């Protein structure tokens, strides 16, 4: 908490705490022996993730895949500082996370736009909370809406947008603060294939510009391979890291749909699928067992 | 965008063929016919309303005229009208009717104002702080279970016949109506949104300003409609219990004189005032909640 006040509140928001497009050591994420237990409604402890160890280099794009309920969202919540680990720790830029991590943007699994704010105001929230003057924040927000292709929609309310447009607003709202660390929880999960491909290409381009470290949760292996430098496979019961794959596809990668047909892409995708294959039915049986 | 432009200018052969078969209504005509349909439905609503009024008031007049019911006990519309005229031309035993109305309106409005402000603040505080709500909830339940008319007597004994005890009773009635809604509204806040602003570095105060209050607003505004009715009830009941001025005093005096017509006349006066206030609350609701999707798609689609 003291660390955040020294970097965020005292520096004027106009002077960005870190330069654009350069990943420095402060963007490093180290997850060390992270364990999280929840109390079930019956009062019994339930271990969601156990001993997860994982490092994300500054500026790296790291995807997490794993069967449903294996603790991916839980891991992200610990990194953001919204939740406290039961044991182990998360370090960002060498500092242990305690309270909200500074310089983080989080795109949630569920829609998290403010229904009572217009599109512009939704994107504006980030800078306004940092104390940016209204005028400056507004022009910044307009610029971001243009970048995600939503110029002319500033005055609409979220319920007047399509699902894909809402995700683009959320993306603009997440990137406007130039985050050091971008946490994305299945951001494009609910979109149709075409929109999904557009969003992925868009994300790749924007990421090249800002170079945040990214933790990206997805169910879609193609998406994981196409976007990331590293894919982490998690297994359930309780959630642990099973495998880590480094994706050596050259960057910039350009168009995601074309990438899918490249030889190396298919190789990597197959390897990851092999690793994941046994886990999916196991995880399913486990949750089915709980329900029965 | 480009797709829309294409649709507007170039037509495929299938489209042209269809256009020849079925004359397409131009946009302006569609709009005009939608407007006509809306005007027509509004007219019918007002015709229905007038019919209900004629039926009820006319029936009442008829029954009392034919002596099927005794107008001495139940009043009669024409006599109520006479009383209204008398009230406004000759005034009352305690001064002009405008004086009395102003006193009651003042009590109701001040009670409404203080009651709803206190209700909103208490609701948001207790709704967002589990410790406070656990500590206070039994007391609030106890207070809420006290019959309000008893409270009215207590206030009048304690604070005399002035306007303060009336404001207090109206305020208490309003408070509970607003409090429970504000409390529930805060409890229903989408935790995703709270997490969203917390990650962006919001202080607890900013969380309240950006998430909790706007999201509870739907609930709070909904409660203001009923709360305003309670404010009037509070002011009138307290005046009936004991007052030196006010519509409630006229009502209790007329009751003593077996004059139901004046009582009904007072009710009519308060009804007009309440309708006006209700209209203002609806305007407020529209402007504060303009972000809400329309309940039915009538508004935007034709
Ligand atoms: N607040 C909580 N209380 C109790 N158990 C919880 C809580 N949050 C999560 N869990 C449990 O922890 C496990 C991991 O949940 P998590 O949301 O991290 O899964 P996930 O990997 O994100 O799944 P999905 O891919 O379906 O989103 C689940 O079994 C879930 O039931
Ligand atoms: Mg999840």
C-alpha cells in the first residue's frame, strides 16, 4: 500500500510512471508456492490452488489454460491483490503483493462495464480514479475508443452495444492506463469466431505498442498458442501447474487466422493438446463427484 | 459501416425484385405512422381514465341522490364540490385554506427530505458495512415494528402542537421505506464492478461514489414513490392527533361536526398535491435512470 501511494499518487498522471512500449523489471510477475483455500458453505476448507509457481518475464505474454474449475481465475485474483493467498506469495516487480497491485488492469471473466455510464465514461474511469484532469482524460478516452474502432459510440450505454463492442470497450478501459501488467480472464470467450479473431489481432497490435506483461486465461488452445510467448497448463484437484510450453513463433505475428495454418503452430498446438487431454475428463469427473 | 452504406445505395437483384412486388414504405412515413399509433393509444388511455371517474363519481352521486345510501354519512360529490368552494372562498375557522395547505405541505416535504436523506445514508452505510448492519439490525427491526400512530402521540406529547412533531413523524415513515430499499440496493451491487474499480485503485469513498451509490439508485428512486405517500400520511395523521394548523386539523374538526363532505374535500386537495409531487419524482427518475434499458422495446423500435 505504501509503495503504491509513492508511485501513483505523487507522480502527476500526465508523466507516465513508465515509458510506453518498454517493459522494465517492475513488470515482472513471480508467483511462488501460491496456495489458496476457500471455506465451503459447510465450513470445510477447499483447496482451489496448491503450490502454484510461475514466473512471467517483463513484457511477456503468458497464457494459462486448464480445465474448468482448476483455479485460473483464483490465481489471477491473487496477482491483482483483490484476494489474499492462504500461503505462498505473489511478487510484482520484486515487491510482495499486499493490497491492490499498482499498475494492473484486469479484464474480468464476467462483463464489468458500468451500465449507468456511457461508453466514454466507462473508458474514462481509469484515468479519473488516478486523478487525471477531466479534459485530458476525455481526450485520452476518445483516442482509445478510436483505437478499438468505436469512434461515434461515445454516448451510447452498454446495453445499446453488441457483445463484441462491449468487449472492445472493456479492452480500451483496461489499456487506457498503460498498465504494466494486464490480467485477462477469458476476455473473448463469449464471442463468435470471426469477432474473436478480430479481437485477437487487435490485442496483438495494441500489446506490441504498450508491452505490458500479460496473464491471459483462455479455454481456446489456438488462441493461447497464437497470442502468447508461454503457455501454462494447469490441472485440477487441486489446481497446480502441470506443464509450461515456450512458444517460439516469431513476432510480430500479424493475422491470427493465417497463423493457424503454419507448420510450427500446428506442432505446438498438438503438443499442448496432448498434455491437456487427460486433464479435462478428470476435472469434469471431479466436479461431477462433488455435485453427486 | 461499409456494409450499411452498401445496403443504402446498391441493391441486389433479389432486393429490387422484392421492392417491385411490395412497395416499401419510406422511413418518414414509418415514423409518422408510429407517432399516430402512439397518439391514438394515449387518447384511449385518457378516455378510459375519464370513464372510470365518471362511473365512480356518477354512481356515488346517483346512489346518494336516490337515497340508497345516506349522504349524511357518506357525503355526496356535489356537496363535496360545494365544500371545496367554501374552503377556498370563505376559508376555515383557522385562517385561509392556503395557509393550512402550506403548513401541511411544508411538514410533508421537510419530512420527506430529511427522512429520505437519513434513509439513504443509513441504508448505504449499513449495506456496505457488515459489522454495522449486524450490530444495528435488531434495533432497526424493533423500531420498525412500533406502530407509527403511537410514535405520533409520543412526538406530540414531547414536542407540542407545532410543525416539528409532524415533520418527525413524516420523516420516520419515509425513513423506513427508503432505508430498506437503499440497504437492499447496496447489497445487490455487482461485486464484479466493485472489483473493477478497486483494481483501478479506487478508495472506499470512490467505490461508493462510482459503484455503490449509482447502482443502489435504482432501488432508492423506486422507493421514493411510496415514501412520498408516507410523508403525506405522516403529516396528516400527526395533525389529526393534535395541531393548531393544517389540513389534518380541518379533517379532524369536520369529523367532529359530522361533515364528511369537507373531509372528502381535504382528501381531494391532498390528492392533487400528491399527483403533482409524484409527477416530479417521475421526472427525477427519468433523468437519473436514463441509462436503463427500456422495459419493453416500445421506445426505440417501431
Ligand atoms: N469464493 C469462493 N468460495 C469457495 N470456493 C471457490 C470460491 N471461488 C472459487 N472457488 C472454487 O475454486 C475453484 C477454482 O475456481 P476458479 O474460478 O479459479 O476456476 P477457473 O479455473 O477460473 O474456472 P473457469 O475456467 O470455469 O472459469 C472452483 O472449484 C471453485 O468452486
Ligand atoms: Mg474462471
